[in-house]
C-alpha cells in the first residue's frame, strides 16, 4: 500500500476558492452570451453552460452557491435574451433547489452516473422553460429541443473534470503533504 488511503478510494480535495467559483460561473454566463450571438438567438438544441455550472456548484458547494445566486444569474439571462423576466430565474432556481436537495446522494456516484442522474433535472428545467414560453405565446420550438438536456448531461463529466482540477491534492505524499 502506497499511502494512508487504500486503492480505489477517491482523492481528497482542497477547499474551493470563492474566486474560482465566481469566475467559473461568470465564464459560463459569457459562454451562454457568445453562444446566443453565434447561433443567432435562442435555439432549443443548444446546451446551457450556466445551468451545468450552477448545478455543479450547487452539488459540490451548496453552502456557497444557492438558489439566490441561481435566481440572479437567471435574471441576467432573461435580460440578455429579452425573454419573459423571471423565466430563466425560475428554471435555474428550481434546478438549484433540486441539486442542493440531491447533492449528498449524487456525490456518492462516479461522474458518468452523476450525469445520468442529472439528466432528468436538466430535462425538467427545459420543460419548465418550454412551458413558460408556450404559455406566453411563443411558437412551438423544433423537435431538436430534446438535445439540450442530453448535451448538458454529456457536458457534465467535462465540467466536473475542469471545475475540480484546482482542488485536487497531489497524489504522491511526502513529509510536507502526508495525505
């Protein structure tokens, strides 16, 4: 055995830096803004990077990023997309509530299984957004709307790897780092 922790256990993580958390959320917001400019407005199949990032931090750091943050960034997306004010805020807040509620359970699983478990949450958020759009007079979107939650679930392992990277401890212990 090469250390204190047996083989097959998960690596210990350093605490997440608040600067890194906030900069990753702002980067996801900027990615959403550029995505909307690139594809020419809202399209149903495009993944929502902000919803993936908020779900990630709600699962991994629920005491730092909560429903209020999700609501605020949802309002920012509503203003950016000139949609019904509160539409994204409601979707992001409900997804954050569900992610915070399930965060202990989700963290027990490997990343791919987490993505499968988060797929219904992403689908529910898009279903709520679609319902609000239809309720207030928008046209029925393309059938390609089903791809957005799938793409977000596929982005989950990538987001997990990238957002957990700064928190990883060194795998080889020495006198100064016993763990």
